[in-house]
């Protein structure tokens, strides 16, 4: 990725990372396809609504403290804001920070704007956001309508940055451009790297960049054990934190799908080393993560003792949990990489993984070789998974896998997807907040959550009894998993 | 009225996918980018009182998830393939294709594609709901007119006496639409009518839509939404329509509405009055039972009225609150961007009840601007106020120590099932919720006139029945 920040738009994952949307087989088989960069299966003919890059770009850019966001779009693209507002507010509280609201406006592109261009409206919207919120910086989210019409957002951003004297960051996250919605993460980061991040003037030797979602403060106690501090990015951080993230000792992430683009560019163009270890989910991955961070920060001398003590500390409760959870079967529906993290995590609780669906799969990874993909790392710790699929939500397909493997519970990380399990009477952990599951304590917490979760079985059995699915018998009887 | 919007009160025309979901047995098929359908779900289902995906909604909705190649080469082929597959996979009595911005800009002819695909077994219609065409109120109109236009293309009316169609609230955008439609159907059935309510759990589904041409009368309960559909039916099937801009709330407007329907259809007067009388008798007893609260706490009740609502809900509720509850009009912020003719209707209807409504109707779709205006007015008035609003207004209500009724989207603070705020039952529900606010002392105090905390506590014992 030489000179990634030298171009206006980041290359979409479809071509950069060879992202795929369809696969069914064993986890190890997918890993083999990935190694050979061979597309394993044809695309679907019948698809249910997916999600788009703009949503993921929003998870990066919409929660920067002090910032404002301008959606250059019709009102529909703006429709997540009430739900996002709740999330930002509550997440700030959960992290122990002063809560704040999302500060965004929509240029509300109309039919006329699609004919004559919407740049005047965009300028007005940026100016309004500036006047109303007095922000430290402004993100401009593009949209399908703006992208197809060809509005030159970059020029407006540059002109207005000069006029207003604050960074104005164009985010090219048009939904139609990429089939992998995770491309939106990259689009958000790309804008930040180009327009905000500064060349480092110094190194903060104890500072670790943690690329995460809106999550709780799990990493302060974890890193304190080896004398380090987390630098949470990007949600809830302020402009100064984004500017100076280039001074950190190293960068890591809670999910490779979320973070590897920016951690790789930070390494290649700003000299911030990337932590080449899987995210800290499950015991072995947490051990490796600690060791790798320690190596990069000169803490190798103390890290082994910390790991040993931590193992000892959690063992009694872990033993209890394993006893209680023995025999339970889980299906994981998340990711790409976060599903693998969960695989590593639940394996340590002694729960059997009977199936896994990842919402897409990157056959290549930014800054990492296939041998160290999270998929391979998961297979290494948790074993192969027989019933492994890749699909971008598609409940009509996943229902078949669930009916076949009959899990006791699911762990799901995508909104509006737990309901599928619920309609079959299967309880789920909606893994909306993922920092809490990290580290040794995250393992215990996950175990406790599963214990309680199972109690939902009765009410969901009622739901399953009353529910009717909209799928035809023909479809449910078909051998194929998708058409 | 602002065009740039900070706090949204609606989504885009594609939001009408939720209207299709409101018809039992109908399946929306989205021809748009990959994230569009999810946004509608987020705002109109999660953000409108956690209404859920239901039978065919949420992630289950078929979608072309249009990408680069559809934008460059056109997406009609992909849509055609999706439709063929949808018939195989998804059960449906009616399939409605809704196109989004990508298809709209590149000029895909969805109507033609659906026309070519529609069969008796899989009736299919197609409409252009590109987001840039307007909000989801407009989208709702596009959908209902599109269904009538295309599904009933060859239908011949065979009028059945006593059958009426109802066009009223917008499913999901009205967070209480399910309960509201059940109540409207109930009261019309009370007159002995057969009702095609068209949406919701009380609807027989698509068969009601086939039955539309046979109605004796179309009833439009809204200042403008649904009016185009009624006019279309008049042109197409010769069905007369009754345009009642007031969505009736409470006793007076509901009874007046029922009498108007009865009169239009020349229903038996005695039977009509019997039904109205029995409803009113029940309602009045409930109202009187509120009397103790109304009189005991008279100095502490809210009297200043602010509405942040769409045309239909706002007008009906404003009339109820001024006509029956004696509230003092402060402002009605109409959020749905109504056409000019509707504005005149609303203004006239409000002033008919109370002249104080003059100059109090304001068109404004940005809740951020509305909030500021309400807060400024409250600061001047210093009177306990009642705000009909949404989750956007929660902080305002708490900060200014006033009562908020979650009345319009977005609502992320309550789970809503079969509640109604229209008709006789809606009036009672409103009273229950408004005056419960007086006792919600965690959020609303009774320190309206400069009472101290101590006096409030004394007053609190009065509330629990002590005499002092």
C-alpha cells in the first residue's frame, strides 16, 4: 500500500483485499481458497438487503468529540441518526466520559440537485454545521446520489477548510461502490489519515493506539498491568487525539476487519509499529497480544509474570464456568474477523462451535500474510469448523444452517440479525459492544453472560411457537444453501 | 422552513417499504444500493418504538443491493433475476418493487420490469421511490397510488353497499399506527360498515386491496396523505370520497366524524346514534373519573400546548387538546412538508376550534430548530406545558420541567405495541398519559409557581390522601 494517503479514495476491499460474499464448507477449506486467492463460489441470485459502506464509515467518523458530520445525501441515508445518537451518548457514559450528542446535518439532496448538482447545498450545509455546532472539524459523508451525479466533494471540502480554518474531511463511502460494507471503515480512516493525522513530532512510549468501536474502558486496566496506556480511536476521541495518534508506541485493534487498514498505513507512512498478533480474545490470543505489545514497548521483562498471574487469577472461576457451560453448542454470526475472535473466545469456555457465518471474508489482509489471518489463527486454537459460511446477512440462507446444526445459543454481531435465531427459539448474545469481551476478564464475562442468556429460552420458545416464516416450503426443502 | 436538516422527523421516499410491510401478505422488493433498506428499518422500526421486523421486514427484505455494474450498465436485468428468485423463495400475495436513488438516477424502468413479470400467481407492481424524490409521506402516497394504478389496472367496480376503504395514517412513521387503525376500523364497524382498513393486523391483507374498487365510499382521514389515492379511485372506479382532514381524537371529533360518514352514506340514523351514544356513555364515565385529578391538581396541570407532529396527528390532537382539554395553543410545528392546500385546511380547522390558533401553525421539518423555538417560548411563558414530541425532545422536557408525550418518530425510549391515540380510545389513552405526567416526579416537578421543595413534599402527602 505504498503512498496510500496520496490518493483521494482508498481502493475498495473487493479488489484490494479480494473480499468475497459467498462460501459454504469447512473453515479450513476457506482458508485454502484464501491462500490461493481463489473465489470459492458464485454470487447469489436471490439476495436480501445487505448494508453499505456509509454505515461503517459512520461508525468511524460520527462519534468524534467536538466534530460535526455533514451527510451529503437524501434523507434516507441520514436515517440512522436517532439510533446513533442513543449509542454515542450511552457509550460515552459507559467509558466514563462526558456524554455528548451526535452533531450532524443532512444536505437533503432533492431531485433538482441530482440534475443541476448539489454542491451549493453541500456548501450551505457545511456552513450551517460550522455556525450551529462550532466544531473542531467536519466530516462530509458522500452518498450514492452524490457519487453518481459526480458532485466534487473534495474541492468543496478543501475550499471550505481554507475559508473556515478547520479540517474538513471528505469521506467517500458511496454504498454502491463496494459489496463489502467494511470498505466504509477504510473510507473513514482514509479521510482522517489524509486530512487530520500529523507527522509525529515525538513518540509517546507508553501509548497504545486501540482501534475500537463505541466501547467501554476495558483496556486501561489491561495495559496498566504492563505500564502502558490505551489511546482509544476513533469513536469518542477528539481532534487532538486523532492528530497525535501518530505519536503512539504501537497500534492494535479489537477486530482486524475494523482496524488493519489504518494500523498498516500508520506503520508504513507514520512509523507507528503495528501489533502483529490477533486481538485479545480468548486466553491464547490475549497472551500473544500482551507479548507482542510488550516486545514493541520494551516491556518483555515484566510481561510473562503478568500473564502467569492473570491465568492464575481467572482459573477458579473459569473452571466453574466451564463446568456449567459444558455441552452447550454455539453458532457464531459476525465478522469477518470478529467471528474468528469469538471462536477463539468461546473455545476457551469449553463451548462447542457447531457453526459460523461471517458477514463477508477478506481473502487478503492489510499488512499481514495469509498464514496469520485471523481465520487461520482461529483454526489453530479452536480447531476446524465443519459448518462454515460466508454471507452478508441473508437470513433465508442462515436459517438453513441453524435448523441443521441446532445450536443452544448464538453470538451475533450485527443489528437486526439476532431475531432470526429468536424466531427459532434460540437465544443470542447481541455482541454490540465488544470491548467487554476482550482480555482475560472478557472471557469470564462472556461465560457469565451465556449462563444468564440460556434463561431466555422459555420466552423465545413462545415466540417460536407464534412465529411464521415468510419462506416457501420449496425453498426450505432445497438442498442448496442459496440461489 | 429549512431544507438542511439536523434532527430528522422522517426518512426518504424509500421509507415506504414499511408501508408495504404494513399490508399483510405483501412483500417489498428493493431495487437500490445495499444499505438503503436497512436505514429505513433503523428509523421507522427501531426508531419508531421498536416495532420489530415482523413477518417479512428487516433483514429479510429482498434487495438487488445495487453495485457499480448496475450503476454503469443499468440494473433492470439484475432486478428481473431477483424477482424470479423472489417468487421461488418468499411467500407473498403481492410484490411491490421500490427503487432507490441508484436506479432512479441511472433511469431503470422498474414499472416496465414489474409489468413484464407480474402474473396472476405473483402479482407485482413497481414504483419509483428514489430518496431524492421526497420524504416517506410522499413515498407512502407513491406506493398506494402505484398499487391501485397497477394492481387494479383491469378491475371493474362491483359496488357493495356498506363497504368503505380507509386511507389514513402512514404505517411505522406513525409509531401507533397498528393501534390507531384497529380503533378506526372498530368505530366504523360500529356503524355497521364493512371496512377495508388496508394496513395492519386487522386487515385481511392483499384481498382488501383487490376489493378497493367495490367500495361505496373512500374515506381519507388526513389533510393530504391518501387524498391522491382517493382521487385516483374516483377517476378510475367512480368511487366518491369523503375527505375528513381531521384524524379524530376524543369524543367530539370522533362522534362528528361518524355522523359525517353516516350522513354521506345515508345510514340509518337511529342505529348510528345508538352506537355513538353507547361509545359516548362509556367515554364520559372515564372522563368524569379523571375529575378528581383534574380538580385536586388544577394549579399543577399543563395548559400550554406545543405539538411537534405531522399534519394528520397534529391537527387531530391539537383539536382534541383545545376542544376537550382546554389547553392554550402555543405552537403546532408541522413536520411532514405538506402541500399549500393542506396547510390552508389545517389552519382553518384549528381556528374553527379556537381563534388562538391564528399564526401558531409553523412548517418546519428540522426538530433542532423546533426545539429551540419551543424552549424560547417556554422561557417566556413560565407555565406548565405539554409537549407532543419525540425522543429528540426528551432533554428539553426534562430541562424545562414539562410533560412530554412521545407522539411522533423517532421514539427510542418506549416499546410500542397496540396502543392508539386516535378515536374514542385514543382520547382516553392521551388523557391517561398526559395527566400521569403530573405524577412522574422523577422527571416533572410541581414547582411551577415558585413552591419550595418542602411545600412540594407537603403537597405530596396531599397526593397520597392526607388532609392538611
